[in-house]
């Protein structure tokens, strides 16, 4: 919502400056008006595209956080020892049962082969 309000203020400012420039130039040509309107439309389209991208990125980040939280809850609730390793074969995460079996906390085991 803040982005939309800010965009509206920017658009009003650009429109005011454009109209002042046209009035000062003494030009009454249709060409100048069309160019001014085309510029405003380009700014509006760019702002809308930026807003669309920003909303999608924010939604993706939220979905990723939710998926990570669900995976962590699932890992902690498994009754067997589970150790996850990265592509390098080193420990990333262990659930509480794995910590009990190994005698190491996840923090101690992280990064070890």
C-alpha cells in the first residue's frame, strides 16, 4: 500500500512538472501533449511492473519461510535419528534423536563429515 501511495505522489509530481513545462514553453501543439502523456504512461507502466515484481518476490519469500519451518518441525518430530548432510557430505542439521544417539548437538556436528 505504501508503494502505491508513493507511486501516486510521484505520478502527480511528474504530471504537474510536465504541465508547467508545457505552459511555460508557450507550445499549444498536440505533439508536445502526446509526448508528455506517453512519458507519463511509461512511468505508470514501469511503476506497476515494479509493484508486481515486488509482490511476487515477497510472496515467494514468505512461502519459502513457511516451507522451511514445516520441514524443521517435521524433522524434530521424527522418532528416529535423522542427520541431513549437504552436497559436500558434511552435517547440516540433526534432529533431537540423532543428537541423543551421537552425543553431539547440531551446532557441534555442523560442518563435520
